[in-house]
C-alpha cells in the first residue's frame, strides 16, 4: 500500500469521526472482540485505531448475550422448548446423522449433559465446522488424518446438519419468552437511542453504534422484527459468516420530531424483507411497537431467585452461543 493510499484512508477516518460518535461493543468472547476490531480496521484504516475501544460490558448489563447474563433463567427457557414431545421426536430422527458427524468430529459429543435432545451432539459446533471452513475455502477435513471417504461424506453431511440446526432454532424462537429474552434487550437499547436522536436536532455528532455478537443473536433479531425466513422442514437459512445486520435512522421528509424519520433495515447491505410489509423501512413508531410487542407476561417471572443460581452454569451454556 502506498503512502498516498495510507493518507487517503487516514483522511476518510478523520472525516468519519468528525461526523459520527462511534461506539463499539462486543460480547466477552475473543472471536467477537476480534470481529469488532476487524470492522474498525476496514472502516477507519490503521491510523485511528488507538482512538476507538471495543468495549466489553459486564454480563449484568450486557444486552448482547442473554445466555451469559442469566444462565439459569435461559436454561429454564431452553428446557421448556427442547422437552416438548414434538422437539424430542424430531431431534431423535437426526440421531443417525449426529452419530456419523461425531465419528469424524468427536468433540461434538462433549455437551450432551446440557440436555440438548436425543440427537446428543452440539449442532452449533457441527455447523460452525462447515460454515467456517467453507468461508475460508478449507476442506472439511484433513485428508492426511482421516480416511479418503471423509471429505465427500462430510460434504454430504453439511446441508442436513445446517437444516437441522435451523429447525432447532426455529423451535427456540417460536417460543415468545425465549425470543424476548434474547432479542428484546439489544432492540430496546436501539429503540432508546433511535428515539432520542430526532429530539436533539442540534446534536454535534450522530451516534454510530457497532455491536459484535453471535449468529444466534443475529438470527433472534431477524425473527423478532418479522423478517421473512423460510419455515419449511428443509430450510437451511442461517446468518452467513461475518453477517452484518444494520438498522439506520433515515429522515424521509422535512419536519420535526419522530414522524419525519423511518428505520431502514439491511442484511449484508440488502433490504430485509419483512413478513408484514412490502419494504424494509418502518416508521419509528412501527419499529417501537414491534420491539415492545416482544414483551410477554410469561417472562415477568424472571426474578432474582433464578439469577442467584451459581454462575458456573454459564460455562455449561457457553456452547449454545455460536
């Protein structure tokens, strides 16, 4: 890279930081912190990195990872879903596929004590293996280590594994209390800031917030806002590697107050299709209503007693977070 290019990026970064109040938050995982740092590098270049910190908040106030914030309560919500007869029956059908996957990836059987269903493996870890290797154009297995049939067999298993993972989480996010617990905190934080901005026309630098979190959180946000996601039994939809979900506050007409603004939602740069609308833009009040609609009376039982269970259980649940 020439010095001219370095100067160009430095100038762009200075202009950007002059216009925007940039904040970056991440869950307490090295991979998500690194993801936030990489986004900053692409956005700002090398020179301003020392001006921006990726902030990891205390789990007690973190909005991005409900599993770490309250593992006992989340365990109870997950158990309610996976203990249903429908879930147990469908998950049991995937047991032969799980056994074949574990034959090549033995670490998948480690989290069986969580009670993840009759299939007995961690489906997120299985799918991570395929998604990450495909993104980096790496073979699904090292042929020097495994037999010659490993690569074609794992290639064959990739789509069925992803389809089963997508099905499992579709059952999770059809549960209003579970969807609320995961998606409401980050969306409520977003709503609070979005609705403040139009009331401060003289604000010097507008907020530009970046949140680095997990695929299961991004998926929950898509379900929560009513994104069009295929619901059939063979769906393999999952947020792609390095997915970016964007919520933009856009002024749509001259005037004052929130009525002049809309919220535009983009997934990897493309408008998100919503079940209830023909476009991806919502009036601010519509967006607020969607978020507040996540609140459910059943979740009001989340009390301090559940939160007092030993924090060691957060280690047990860490495998659920992508």
